[in-house]
């Protein structure tokens, strides 16, 4: 029985067709892992850029709602918003925010609400063939004003 085991090929001997297969498989998995990491990091960056733009739009709408003028109607004070007042207040805040954000529109559609739309362009933080460059982002926010 021992002689039969010795006649078999040693454990170190292998088929020459299999040489290098593990290296190619490892290299393929490494490239796939790097691509997934790059896409994941860029997706997180895109999400955070949109949330930051949403915050700027919210703040600009809130600032625009502060651009009201008080008017007495039937003996009661009323806050009236104008599109010019909203645009002035929201524009000042967007200028301070900077970082490529620009004001598209700032209106007072019903005289008590301020609606602001801002835009920006997102660029990937890490180079990737699978992620487009220069994605346009926009955000719209509405804030109401009231005098109690």
C-alpha cells in the first residue's frame, strides 16, 4: 500500500495549464473591489452634496421669508412678502454660502410664502470610469411667514 502512494505524483507537481490562474483571479477581484469602493465613495459624495444644497435652499427660503413688510389691514398687522424682498434676502444668503451655489428663482407666490430654487454642479471626488462628471443638482424650498 505504501508503494502505491509513492508511485503517485508528488503533491508539489501540478498541471501546467493551471499556472497563474489564482493570480488572475486575485487581480480581477482586486480591480472589482477598487471599482466598488470608488463608486461607493462618489455616491456618498453626491448624496452629501445634495443634502448641502437642500440646506442652502432651506436657509435661503427662511431668509427670504424674513423679507416681509408689515401692513395694517382692518386694524390687524399682516406680513406681506414681495418677490423683490424674497430675492434680496435669499440672494444675500446664497452669496454668503458660496461653494458654487447660485440662485435660480426666489418668489413670493401667494404673498405669505417664500419659494427659493438654487442650483449647483457636483463633481466626483475620486476618478472613476463609472461615474459621470459634472452632475447638475437643484433644490427648492418653501418657507411661510406669519404674524401672530
